[in-house]
């Protein structure tokens, strides 16, 4: 097995260890709203304020309204990226090792489907009606990110995959 494949395996095992499937399923069903209910007009500064209130300094990249939070730990860079527009949140977690992007499906909805082995399972965008919903969604996504980060970094350290 190639080093990249071993790293991807550690990523998926980390998701399993943190109880991601149950957590994302709960989150998705909590915010699987009727499209008529969702917030259609948003303010980028207000979105950033919501995330700042959670203790995270995201930067916005446009077009597409991607909000990114980056952390670097030695040779590992983790990026929590959320596309937020028209009452929808699409969260992603990107992982880079020694400045090389690890090639795996970074979308949390895709990871959820992959881990339950059902690519047709309903798990698309997380929908919100107001900024309180957005804050709740982002708090849950950030908690998943933090737990994944800790578990993955621990696994990387224990497996010596960063060694040459």
C-alpha cells in the first residue's frame, strides 16, 4: 500500500473513531429543512461574525463564498472550508502533508455516504433559516473538525507516516 493510501485510510479511520457517522446524520436531519424556509439573503460580514463568536477566524474567498480556517501543525496543514450561500452550508476538510494535498473526498456529505457505504443516501447541504441556525451548524462542524484533527494527528504520530 502506498504512503498516500495509508494516510487516506488513517483519515477515514479517524472519522470512524470520532463517531462521525452518527454526528453527521444527526446534524443533517436537524438541518434538512424545506427550501421555502431557508435564508436566501445573507451578509458576508454577519456570517464571519457568527464564526468569530465561536472562536474561529475564518477568511472569506469569493466568488463562491468559501469561508476557510487554516491550521498548521509541523508538516500537516488542515483547512476547514465551508461554502455558505443562500441558506446552505457545504463543509469540507482538506488535509495537506508537507504541502501536498491528500487526495480524498473532502466533502463531509461525501465522507458520510462513503462511510455508510451508500452513495445515494440523502446528505447534501446543511440548511439554515437564520443566523442562530448557522451558528448551531458551524458549532457542530467545528466540533467535528477539532475531533478529527486531534484523532488524525495522533494516528499520524503513532503510525510514523510522516517519517521519510
